[in-house]
């Protein structure tokens, strides 16, 4: 609470119009970077996913050679692809201070491409219509949650530790269920996942806003570019996970 109050007082010596303009530009950059990453993810997932569906259904592949598709989805390489985004996001967090802003942005887009490859299997499992429907439902829910996190006067910074603990629990449970293949456990994981990443969307939006205000008035302007990229990474991960968990409820299987 003390930190939240400090953030609210941080702009007391700066004209409100200047803060609003700077904050608006910062948030626009965050959402812009996130949107580009989503386009990269969607394009990669669609290209590889459609050809994976072709292989499963005994048809010829389109853009990707059949041997590559089979290696990606039906060999031990699939485990590398599955966990690669998790490794990359930890690497990004560890190297953020040593990378240039341009290098960090490139790494983010590379991460989004690998993420697209890792979730491309959904096009071989779910109908295209249900994927599109779930995407729009996710987009509407994400926009509402993010808007609430941005505009609320309530301090939700205390949610952070509980939500992060929930994410760790989801990762562990998901890995365990890879071997158990329990439908009941998958349902519970998906339900909790929707709630946790819905909360993280609002929490991260408020955190990004507060971090801007603190850096804006604390002499941290040089870091604002990297902060926007890392903020985009957080919201992007929330969106992807919210979409994947909702797909378990809304998706129609082929």
C-alpha cells in the first residue's frame, strides 16, 4: 500500500497533462509491441498448424515440407519446442539489463515466433471456427480486464505474490498431467488458469502504469523503452495463456 501511495504522489510536481500524454504514449507502445508479437505468433501457428493437420489427415503439406512437420510434432523434438518458450522468457528476464533496447525487442519477436510454433498443434486438434471464436472472446475479456487494471483506483499490487504462486502451481500441475493425462485434472488446471491469468492481466496493467510513473519522476527515463518491451511481454504471456485455457472450454475438437 505504501508503494502505491508513493506512486500516486510521484506526479505531484509534474503537470497532469504532461503525465497523461507520456503515460498514454507509453501504454500505446506496450500494446503496440504486444499486438505485433500476437501477429507473429498467429502467423507461425497457422502456417505450421495447418500443415500438421494435413499430415494427421493424410494430406500433402502446403508450405512446410512433410519431413520437417513430422520431426516437429512426432519426434522428441516436440518436447524441446514445448518448453522452449518457458526457457526463453526466463532468459529474457535474466539478460534484460545487458541487452540493448533493439536487441530486447528482437528477442521478444523471436520468442513470439517460437511460442506460435509451440501452440500450433491447436489447428490439428480444434476447428478453425472455434479457435477464432475463442480468440475473440479472449480479446474482449483481456481488453476489459486490462482497462479495469488501468483505471481502477484500488491498489491491487498485493495480488502479485499470490498470482505468481498460482502460476508456479499451474506449471507443475501441467507437467505432471502430461504423464497422467487426467481429464479431471486438466479441467481443474484450465479453470484455475483462466482465473489466474485474468487476475494477472489486471495486475500487470496497473503495475506497468505505476512503473512508468515511478521512472518518469525518478530519473529512469532511459529505461522506459525496455520497460515498455517487458510490459508487452507480460501482457502477451497473459493473453496467450488466457486464450489457451479458454480454448479447453470453448474449443470444438476435430
